[in-house]
C-alpha cells in the first residue's frame, strides 16, 4: 500500500512568486491535512480537507490556500511568497475525519522543503 | 486553546538504556487523543503510539509505552532497550474532535553507541 506522496520534495522560489504543492493521500483516505514546520514555530496546522470541503483552518494569512479533488488528492497554494514562508510543508491523510473521535491518527508524507530567496 | 509542552529540548542516552520523554498538555475537553510521533532525518513523521483519553490503561507498542495521567494532563513516552534507530525528533501531539493535531516543540533524542 503506497504511503502519502508529496511532490515536489524540494522547491526554491523567489519572493513574490507563488507556489503549488501537491499531496496524494493513501488510497481510501478522505481526510487530508497540511502542516508547516519551521525551527522557530515548530509544527503548525494550516488546514484540513475532507471530501473536497475545508473543515478546519489554522491561523495563517489568506495567502495560504488549499483544495481537495474528488480523488482526495490535495494541493496547497501560497501566493506572494515571503522569506518567512521557507519551511517544510507536511501533508497527512487519514481514513476518518468525519468530525468525531474515530480518527486514529494521521499518516504523514515526507514533506516538501520550500526555500524562498 | 489547547497547548502541548515538551520540556526537554534534547536528550542523549546510551544504547540499550531506557529513556523517558516528558509531555504535558492543557485542555478543557474530556475526550481526545494523544500521540507520540517520531521524525527521523528522513523527515517523515511516523506514528509511534496513541492513547485514547477515555481509556485508563496505558498504551504499549513493543518497546514503546506511555504513562498517561489524565488528571495531571501528563503523557510521557518510555523507550525501553533503546536502539540506534530510535535517534530522531519526538513530538507529543494532541487531537480533539476537530481532528486538528496540535504538536509540542519536540525533543531531539540521541541514542549513543
């Protein structure tokens, strides 16, 4: 069974540009969450999608957006990149996520390392 | 708001020893999940162990076990017979019914040969 796949693994962008990151969840998983990991702030929740609907959103500016497709694959977009957006972006999927406590934890991908110069 | 605190930024132990990583959390909820995740240099977050708050029995997964003290809001991880492959960053995490995981800042664990 394939794991959570994130592409690309590494990305270098210039300030002001925009970027799109992709996440393919484990087959059958309908919930996808995104996290930003930095040395200073640690792991911070960005948003979560379930069946193409955003169910939760963290405290990030509107430059950060996402979407989920009918096959559960998800994309995350960051517009007008800033130096502070340099981070490891992790995607995680779960077979549950219907708003209850049936979720036994998320399976994470290896992340996309974004560097903004 | 829920918070998760890991008071040990870094630890080192000799191979085969037992090590305990500390974690405390704050929540007003009664039902939730707690996790320990491991992040090796490969960057992938790996679920080590999970605990349902409504279960009094401490979770165990082979060499990994937890000491869950609900009243004290404490959730420590014990690694027995530590191995070189246990070297990694360990994150304590909390999840409520919103399915949003809140992570601690992590503890960097070094297993020394």
